[in-house]
């Protein structure tokens, strides 16, 4: 696969992840029932919502970075992916 196709794919994935994480972090997670957190270290959904929102912002920042600074954008995209795994 040529570099332009890889970059376009990474930009598309960053944009998809960024938008879906922002929607999830700002609208979906805060409306979930608190009973779902029984047995977890979280008293409410504040920390998971903030974490998901920050990952969405990082992914959206990674999209233009891939275009204008490919190495930095790839590193930011990889860090965002690692954050999702955590």
C-alpha cells in the first residue's frame, strides 16, 4: 500500500474514532445507569466519560497532524490507540 493511501486511511480512522468518542463521552456515557458500575472502582461515569472525550479530542487532533506532520500524526494516532486499549 502506498503512503498516500495509508495516510488517507489513518485520517479516516482518526476522524471516525474522534467523532464517535466525543459523542460517546459527551452524550452516551453520562446517561448510562449507575448500577452498571457495581463492582468497579468508579463511583460514577465521570472519569470514563472524561477519558473517552479526551481520547476523541486526541484522535481529532491526529487527523490533520497525519496530513501536515506525518510522523507526529502517526505517533499521536498510535498513542490514542494505546489509550483506547488501556
